[in-house]
């Protein structure tokens, strides 16, 4: 149930971990026709089209974002105090020449931002980010789980 966004306000139990509580979910993202999608501002288009994968391994949470054509200087990775990871930046519009004739513009431009609430078991001070071939990778190490100390109790008879 945590995977389904709430359309009726945030009435969920706040003690539950919901990684998508800040994420934008658009069920019609891939089915928009041009006349409908043209009604949205260019910034919203870039925001929605920034795809991010989130994978958890035993050691860390890994976020991978496809950001083709962007330099690392054009991307910001931030973590807020309440464990919210934010990936943001801006794709600039290509400069137009008066002699150019555009036949199709499909690459989005404008500001984008994605936010993810991190679980409690992360090492906030050891988060790392790298960018290679247009793919941003953010590594969020996990704290080792404390295993309960088990003490055998001798049974007297």
C-alpha cells in the first residue's frame, strides 16, 4: 500500500517508511498526446522526464539518474536535515539562429528536481555522488544493523 500515492491528503501512518512520499507520480506520463502535453510548462516537462532508479543493496541505497548532455556543474545533489535527498538542475535551451528551421523539438529543457525520503538506517555524512557518461550515481551507505546480543541462559533442573 505504501507504493500507491495518496490522493486524499497525507492520512497515512507517519511511522511507516514511504520512499515515494515526495516523488511525483504521473500515471499518464507515457500516454500524453502532444496537444495535452503542450499545455504544461516546459519546466514541468523536464521535471517529469528526469528518470531515477533507486536500488537497495545490503551496503547502500543507489540512485541513478539519466541526465544526458548535462555537466556535473549543472546538477545539484543535496540532503535536507529530515533525510530528504534532492537531485536538481537545469537543462538550457539550445540557442536559436535566425537561419535555422526546427522540424521537431523533443528534448526537454528547463529546471528539474526529484526528491526522495531516505530511510532511517543511512549514514548521512558519507553520501557520495559521481557523474559519468550522462548518468548521475548517488550512493547512500547504510548503517550496519545491530544484531541483538543473545545470551544463553542455563536451565536448572
